[in-house]
């Protein structure tokens, strides 16, 4: 059996089930080398090997995925042998796992840390000046120190320097005076200055407190709203739409930029949780999807970054090292895009 602790927070669209609508009689089966056996929310997911799988019976009898909310806890169970594989995405913890000598696979997810902004009427962040002010108010170096011990990849750019998409166009710069001017301009038109930050309790609190101090320094009045679990957060985002800004992530790998941008910010996309809408940005995303070759794709991304600065559909806080770590007894894991590991041929020895 392989045991894999997973985070109780956002990873990617696959974890959140975006776009999936399950009927009352929905029964998961599993169409790959493993079939569904049992699922207990916030506890575990158990999969059994399929004897009649076309690619051959898996080496492992079963897979058990279990929930540990805090990063350090996932590394601890990997260290003591209670888990065989652990998904880590906080820079200090990932760095510790590397120093411990664990093997694994790392993918840098651009915009995998950020603020999901609600563009719907009635939300504080429906005003583009408020969205721009948010980004200009953030001291990314200080945010990195306070939330990642200075080991993070903190930037307002769509792509960090470690990405293969190294653009000349950059994100909005830290500028407190400009942020204050934008907030005052919004207030002159009726904005009351109040804005809420939402995240998961314990997991998001360092980020919330740090951002509150920065934003209140430019004229915002920030309330911090922590929910008990990622399930509650998903409900507020996708069902009730009850948020101004939420700590969230796109998890955009270099090899899947177009589909991620299309899903997350394209007007009318069912996976556009902030309900952003901009015809010019839509056209640029279409241009990216039709671009032939790296040079044309890079040119499209340069224009997307510039338009992003003007509209701020989502506020990037940086990238994360998405690190699937495993011990020396684990073999045969095949990495796939978006930090998804294929375990059909995995074995322990």
C-alpha cells in the first residue's frame, strides 16, 4: 500500500473539482488502474488495485490518501514512515525535505499563491482601482519574510524568474503612494474602504495578518475571515460567492498556461470563480491559444501581462515549489503535468 498525505488547501482544479456537477446518485468508480473503495471527507480516500486493468494489475494493492492540514505535519509523517509520498508546497517545508535527502519531483507553479478577487457587483473588489491598489500596497519582500521565512518565490509577475516564460513585461510594482491615491479615488466615488480577507484557519493566518497591515497602511479597513476547512472556502467561492479577496492559487505550470488562463479568467468560463470579464484580455488569451511557436506565444504573453496590470483579474502573490516528495523505498512514480503523479506502475521495495 502507498500512503499519501495531501494538503487541506487549494492545489489545482483537479483537487477542487471545478466544473464538476455531481447528482444525488453519483457514485465514483475510477477508470484507471485503481478503483474507488472508500471516501471519508477530511479523513481519507482509499483506492483498490484493478485486477482487469488493460495495462496490467498494479504492483500496489491499494492507495490511501489521507488529510493533514499543516505542511510540517505532512513532512513529519513522511520522515517517520507513516506516509510514502507527501505533497508539499510551502517553500520552507519543501526546502527541509530536500535537505533531508528525499527524492521526488518538483514543479514550479506560477500564480499558485495569490488573491482571488470577486468582480461581482457589490463586492469591494469589483472596482478596478481597488484591485490595482491592493497589488501596489504589497511589499513582496516583507510578505516573503513573514509567510515563508524568506525562502518563497514572491512576485506580482504572472511568471517568476524560475519559469521558462521569462517576460520583459512585469507585474504592478510596490508603490504605497499610488495605492493611497487609488483608494482615495475609489472612496470619492462612494467606496467605504472596507474589504474582507478570507482564508482557512491556521493555514492562512500569517498571510492575512501581514496583508492587513500593508493594506490598512494605504487606507483600507480590512476584516479577517477564517473558515474551518477548504470545503467551507470552496462553498463561499463557488456557491455563495461570499468574498472580496481569498487566498487562492491557479497552480499554472509552464506547459499548461493557455488552458489555465482560459479556465480561470476568460469571460463566461465555468471555472472563473472571480467572475472577471474583459474583452481585450479574452482576445489576448485567444491569441495565445492560436500562437504557433514559442516566439509568438511569448509575444502574446507580454501583451497579457500588460493588460493584466490594467485590469487585475487576479492578484498574484508568487509561485510555489510544488514538491511531491518520497522516500528511497518508493519507485516507479511517473510525474505528469500540474503536479499530478501517476501511480499505476509504482512499487515499494
